[in-house]
């Protein structure tokens, strides 16, 4: 898919992922690891994995809650905010969010001088349903250095409506923290980028986590994908890795894929029936 | 994605694709070729490519109209109906459909004793916009030998709403005639099958077609994909080929992908905004 080149000014932004294996429950140690891995990175936005400081395999909702922090500013949010100031960049990372009686599988965007943005995972995977409440806030986008950014977490990938919604809202870039155990997401995100002409950074964790009856193995292969479905960078399955890529994020705003086809204008929403019972929403 | 095995009776159906290179304008000859290629096939449903008897590269709307036939029963529809009776199977094939003043890029399903079903391509690719009217009838499914079948054509693949709509309507199997020139569709259809737990047969043409200013090269690689995103069969880029696969189409009705996740029940339509302006449809 090559868009006929439009009248956009070429303006780039550097985006990065940090892929690593957190040690369950060692929050300060995991933060230190992320901090150390970020020290060599010069980027505008850095994406870290889902639940990347706590670990994943909670053995009970009480345990998840014990690690949860308020979006208003718990331990890891404060550390990441400081780190974003030191690096003069935006950071997206996953954490268990406590709000009133509820604990959510959330991610935050923090940046110097910017309002903290929170996304609460809409589609919980398997045992997460025991540990977390499903997201209860709309998908949304925000601007950072002129780039329109949307966030989603891990299993949200399998529902095409997630990226579609963010894309139609105007997202240029999807920041996608993940703790993937299935092997399909990375290839699916290529299609998500292609069908919406958005960039995506998927930051996945690596390693194995055995706790209680759980034994999870995570698939790594963090990646940065372009609006054309090009895999700009893809990591290994099991190593600590970072990658940085320049993206000309404004190319996302041109939804034409040739002189006669435009991914937005060619949609036929009057023929789409997106309700689970097959009834038309319009 | 492995669904926990449910209580379904294992009941299979044979589906097939026929991949070949039509010669532009030689309708009777192309029908004979398809007939000959089908002679060795024992299947319940056979899918042929888009516009597979006329060829693709019309140089004018008048030319497209001159090859168009009525869904009520033109030359190729009659021949395919006879062939379906001889083989005791359903056949899906693409043809230019004339209806009143309009010509559509359509496909038909014909089968012995069954009502002919027509789908008019909703998303026209590039120059097709000069030759055809966009589809003006709803996506729909029908039953054949207990299998719920949906149809779509070629470029419809890039809009995830197409398979989603058919999937939510209850389709077990997507029949997908194509004349693909871009290289992405085959991999995208794997994700479409996975995200909707449907089977799909993509029948693509091969070869090059030079007419007027046009010079198209088609990508072949017809394929049959399972509800788990498994490529059961994929053809070559450039050869005449057929493939047959057994599918247990009822596995499509189980949308659970593990004990706790169900692709339908886990959707959060109240958070999806599928209008082009990002406004909520609900």
C-alpha cells in the first residue's frame, strides 16, 4: 500500500520499545532495569510492556490489589514521571491501577509538563478476569508533540474495533504495552496498521513466570510497524532489547492508499452491522 | 487459539478453490477451463475467482456492461448452475452483473435445487470505480448443507467490518472470490478468520492482463484458512491449481478461544465508535 505522496511536511518523531523480563513483585528492581535500559535511548515516546514493574501472574485479586496504585501518583507513576523529565520524552507503561474499590489493568502515558493519561484495558485475557475489572472508560487519543496517540493493551489486539476506533478518532500512533502468551498478535498488528494506516509500537515482555498454579511463557518480539504494514523493527523472542525508529507520523493522516481508494472514504458503514446479535447499529 | 472442545458433533464439509488465469473476453473458453479443472474435484462448495470468465481489465464502463449478465440467468450463470448439478455441489464465482441501468462487480452462489444467491462488491478497488457501481445490498448469509455461508469479494478484505458483519450474522464459512494485485490479503485473511472464528476460502486468479493502459499482475496464492487461523492450503503464485479441504464448519459456532474468553461475549460494543467521524453509533 503506497499512498500517492501528498502535501505533508516530512516531520519525524522517534518512537521506541523496551522489552525485558520483570521479576514478579520486585517493583523497584524492575523500575531500575527499565531505567537502565532506557539510558541509551533517545526517543520522543518510549513504550514499556504491560504490568512491567509488578509482573503478571497474580495468585489472587487481593494480591493484584496489593500492588495496585492510584493514577493520581503511586510509586511507579512517580518514578516514570521523573524518568520522562530526565529524558525529555513520553513514557507509556502498564500498571495495576486502583480506583476506589476497583483494580484495573491499565497503562499510563507520562511526559514532562503533560497531563498523565490513563487507559484501562477493555478486553481482559483469561485469568485477568479474576484479578481486574474490565475497562470502563472510552478509548481516547491525545496529542504529544503534534502526534496523536492512542493506547491499548495486549489482548485488545484481537478485537479489530479497538484500533479501528482509535484510528477513526484520528490516532497516528498506537502505543501497545503487552504481556503476550499467544503467537498471533505481532502479525495481527501488521494488519491493524495496514487497515487503519496507523503506526504501532507493541512492547511485549519476555520470559517465564511460574507462580501458584500458573506457568506463563511470554513471546517477546516487540515491534514497531508503519502505516504501510512494514515491520520497521521486531525484537527477539527472549532477550532484553530496545529499538528506536523514526516515524513520519503525519503520513497516518492520509488515508488514501492509491489515487482512487481511501480507507476512510471507501468505508460503507451503512452496511456494517457491528452488534453481537447482527443488528444494525445505525 | 484453541477452543476448549465442546459438545459439537464432528461433521465435515469439503470446500475447494479453483485458481487459474482467465483469458480476457473468452467467456466460453474460460468456463470450459474452470469446468475441466473442476472435473477432478469432489467438494460441497467450490469457489472460483472474481470476474473469472470475463477477465478483469475492462477499458471502459461500456465494455464492462457488454460482458455483464443478469442474476436471473445469463450465460455463465446457466453454465455454472448446470455444472453444480453435474457435480452436486455449490459453486461461487465472480461475474459482472447487470441490473437495470447498473453494472456491479458481483459473485453468485449456485447449487442444485437452491436459490441463486448474489453478492455485490461493497468496496470497489481503483479502476473498478469506473466500471462498476458499488454494492447496494446488505451483506447476508445463507445455509447450504447446514453450513452458514457468507460471500465477499477481493478488496472487501481490507475493511475488517466486512468479515465481522458476516461473522456476527453467524457465517461459518466465507467464500471470497478475488483478483488480487496487492500482496497483503492472504495474510490479512488469516487474521480475519482468527478474530471471527470463521473459515475462509479465497480463490484468486493468476497471470498478467495487459489491455489499453492497464497492466495488472495477479498474485495467486488462493487459500483455505481455518477458524484458528491455520492455513489449511495455500496455492502457488502463478500456476493453475485446485485444493480441497475438509472443514468441521460447526467449530465456527463456538466463539470461545479458551475457558474464559469468548470472541463475541468479550466484545465491548459500547466502547466502539465505528463512524468515520469517530462518533458513537450506539
